[in-house]
C-alpha cells in the first residue's frame, strides 16, 4: 500500500502542471554555498524562488544578479523555500552600494531533488550503521560526496559499489537541526541482515520535517529541575505578588496550605462600608478555623486523607458504630423478609 502511495506521489511530482509548493513553482535557485555569515541561508535546504515580490521563472543567473545590483544601497527581498518542512519564508537583505554581491553560490534546481532522502527508522546493535553513529527516527541521509544519488534504489546501488570499503554520507538530524558527515563501512559479514544493518524509509511519508523548536534532552539529563527548586528557600519566580501573603520558607514547593495571611485592621473605622462586620480578634477567633496541613511528611499526608474521609462520611450520612457493637448482617439472598411477629392471644378467664 505504501509503495503504491509513493508511486502516486512520484507521478504527481514529475507532472510540471502539478509541481507547486505553497503556491510557488517547483524550480528555483538552490543555495549551494554561503560565504556571508550574516545571511540566514541554509545551503542545500534553501531555494530562492522570488525576488522583490516577483516569482523567478528564468534560470539565467545574470538576470538574478542584475536585479540584485539594481537594489544597491537599499534592501532586496527574497522569497525562500526550505526543504525542512516544505515551508516558505521571506528574507530582507541590505545590499551595500560599493559591492552589489550577496556572497552565495546558486544553482537552478527543481525542488524535487530534496525528496531523495532516506529516513533511518531502526538501527541494529553492533551493525555498521550503529558503529557509524546513525540515530533512529531523527537521522536522514540526504546525500554523499561520492556522487549524485537519485531514486529509491539509488542508495542501495551506492552501498553495493562500496561493500567492504568506507563510504561517506551526509546526514541531517531534525531533532538537533544539524547536518554532519560520517563514514560507514558496508559489509555483509557483521552478523546480521543487510549491508548497513538499519531499516530505511523513503517516499512521501519520509520527507524532511521541520526542525524542533528546542533540542531534546540528551541521555542522563533531567527534564525538570524540581530537585534544585525544591531546596531553594526563596524561589524568585514563585513569589506572591500581593503584599499581604507570604510563603512559608521550608522545603515545601508551592503548597497553597502554607500560605498564611496576616489580618490588617482598617486605619479609619468610620469608613467601614455598611454590612461589613467590625469584630474584635477575640470574636473572630470563635469561628471555625480551617485546618491547614503541611504536605511535607507522611504523617501529614495521612492526616490530610483522614480529614477527607471524615468529611465524606458526614456528607454520605454514614453512621458510626460504638466500640464493641457490631451491625447485624443483612438477610441472606433468596430468604425473603423475616416473618412478622406472632400476636399474643389472651385466653378468657374461667368463672367458677
């Protein structure tokens, strides 16, 4: 099923009438090299398909260079299509008046060249792919300096040509948004299946995804730093914003029960609004105080749950049994209700 789906996608990509990416054509100037570190170009991934709001249809590089020179002393706006997630963005670049050059190397290429990538789905232990450092799910083989690789069978043919000798590959990892070069030694004598020892994915379901917003946690790193924050006596990001509430500075971490409020008396009793009570602290102390528990120990947790159980019993009207007195069991199933008590008959008195 997946092979048929990939074949359908390949036929649609090969049709010039259906080649589009977000409303842009399927051809553009691919960035091969970027000598200017100030420009946010990603070689091999970025394609320039628009300039100053107009789509580029002519592959003549002199026309593109002339348009850039016309913007000397001002700003040129370029439309960039990225193979990472197949997204489009605009980039505004100031062009110096003295040297109307961007410092990039371009090549007129179709977007479909970035679809010849192989997704690493699984890596067998102690295989050539494992020894080379390939990572499952995150790595994509995007090319090789040994030549151009095209089609689903292109990588397999390249591996067959390099059996038992080193093969250099360009690998992109979308989790860390980084491209690296590695050397792998394909062989069929490593003790498993295949010459690489990995499972590959190819086609529409394995295109280059957009990079993650932040890299994942490396092995051995903690996802949360709650251990460090729990021992901080005064965390700056968790301080109450009001002036009447203060947090308890023990080893607890943001427990609402540890927040206590200091009663403040009004400065002028005459301005107390109508309906409000002006009671003394002694009268207020007669009200039922809410019990606050400290959740820092096991005994406090037991008290907390015991109080909840007691409240649940009061709501459900569960009668409490006295000590040493048990509740009689219910009647047995099928026995029916107990018979009513028999009426006592009084025999008439005999008269003598």
